[in-house]
C-alpha cells in the first residue's frame, strides 16, 4: 500500500531549495557584475598617463584589461561544463552531503580570499592570474553544487525544481541591484567591491545553514528514504539476476552505464531544449546587450544607468519572473511539441539585438535606434528564457521512473551547462558580426 507523503510545513523545504539555488549562481553573478573593479586594477599606469596628456584621445586599455571579459567567460564556462559532466557520471560515488557542503565551503573560502585581496595591492599580471584561478574554482564547485541540487530536486515533486531556478534568477537580480546601488552611492570602487564580496560570503553562509537543516525536515526525509529503499531493492534485484559469476564490479558499472543511456533516451528532447535555450541566451547576453548604448540621453545621467538597468537588472528581473511563474503555471505540458517549438522560435532574438545601437560596430547598420525597442526586446528575451528553461528542468526528472529521477536531474544540469558553454563560444562570433 502506497504511503502518502507528509506536508511541507511552512514551505520549509521549498524555501531551503530557493536559498540553495540562490547560492549556486550568486558567486558567479557577483564576479560578473564586479568587472569594473577587476578591470580598474588591470590598468596600465603608462597608458593612463599618456591618455591624460591627450585631450581628445580615446580610451586606451591594456591587453589584460581588454581581454578580461573574454578570458573570464572561458574560465567560467569550460570548468562548469567539465565538472557538470563529471558530476553526471560520478555522483553515485561521492555522497550528496560531501558534494553540496564541500562545494559551498570552498566557494565561501574563495570569496573570503577575494574580499581580503581587495585591500592588498598587486601588479596587474599576478592579479589577473589569481582572479582567473578563483573563477575556475568557483565555477568548478558551482557546477558540482548545481548538479547535486537538481539531482536532489528530482527526488521531490516536480514543483520543487522551481525554487532552485527561481533562486538562481534572484541571484542575478540581487547582483545587478547591488551594482546600481554602488553607482548611485558614489562610493569608491574598492569599497563597493569589498561590499559585494562580503555580501556573497554572508549569503553562502546562510545557504550552508539551510542545507544543514534540510535532512531534519520530515518532508525531505520521506522522499530521501523512499529513494534509498528503491535503490537498495534495485541493487538486490541486480544481484539476484547476476548468475554468471564473473567480475561483479565490472558488471555493475556496465549496468549503471546502460541505465544512464536509458535515462537519457527518455529525457533527450528536454535536455537538448534546455541546452538550446541557454546557447541562444548566453550567445547574446551580455556580449551584445551590454555593449548597447542609449540614444535617448547620450551623455546624461540615464547614460550611466542604461546598461545596469536596461540590460542587467531588467534581464534578471524578467528571467526571475519567468522562472517563478512555473510555480503556478506549467504550460505547455512535458509531452507537448509546442515547448521545443517555442524554444527554437527564440532564435529571432540575436539578430534583433544585433540591429540595436550596439557600439562599436563594423558590419551591420543600426535599425532599432530608440531605447524603448531594446527594452521591449529585453523583457521578452529574458522572460522566455526563464520560463522555458525552468519548464524543461522541472519536466526532465518526471519523464523517468522515481528511482531514476536523481540521475535525470543531473543529466539535465549537464545539458544546461553545455548550453552555457556553447553560448559563451557563440558570443564571440555574434559580437564579431555586429
């Protein structure tokens, strides 16, 4: 007889997954929104002096300063993809607690080090190298954390993937809002950066406290125990049917590989859909959108806030809204062909953004001059990304049997990361075409 699940009292498990989702992307978002601080420490003093002597000279940048964003993207996305891939195949060999708690602790230590280094003078090259190493570490362990979280959410009802996606959406909103507050306060660049990194440390510490509480909640215990019971039954069944008497470890590994392929065959369309969604998104944002200039108030106060508000804040707010909407509406359904069609339709956004006032540009004319066009495009672009990606991530684990749900969640997380990496590569091509 099936046992009914207990209630999630006070939505405690939902809120913890939201907080853990926030903790997965907040570190990367704080690094991304603090690029002004990082590039300011990479300036070549000789170029600054020569530029000051030329009244009409354009902005001169050092090689490290000019290449910072490109190298940062590669150092973020490649480790993210590799470590998510490793997590997909090795998650059963390392305990869930070690994967989640270990990742959070290492990320917090890196941010504490980053906050300390704000006050430590370093030459540009050593500072550049240390920063890239930190970005590699943060995204490597962030990938392990993200894959583990989606695997955990796969054990629960479909709606419990939503708080992770929603928390990740809030991470970008929070970081963008902090950047705008720093600009408005007029505080020194280093003080603002120090505040960024200390805030990230606090949020990650709260995420650790939330994860410590999670196993004590009855609702989570119920699904965890059900998963353990189903897994032990599957292992016992496998041992009973293994009568060949050969290399048992090798047979079991082969069995696990076959199982992963079997699970992938069930979720391949949703996995490719979430991959395609993020390829289009990261190929466009922020490589193209962040270089868009205001035509309404060039040189005025709005000019300073145009990219922070219209690009970063608006994207993250609408993306968060799209992700959160799946808590109350999950249309179209997991077997609908309308979902992949809607995802393919997002291919219209990159060329439309490329025809906005992106500067500098070499090839294409500016077709959409007014800021309002860019803002409307950004709202539709960001909302569709959050909603469609969240639907895919929610539906993936529900296309398989209950005991396969954790593995399906990890596979979906891998294809999400693959989309990010492909999008990072595509962004170089799209920006060069403008």
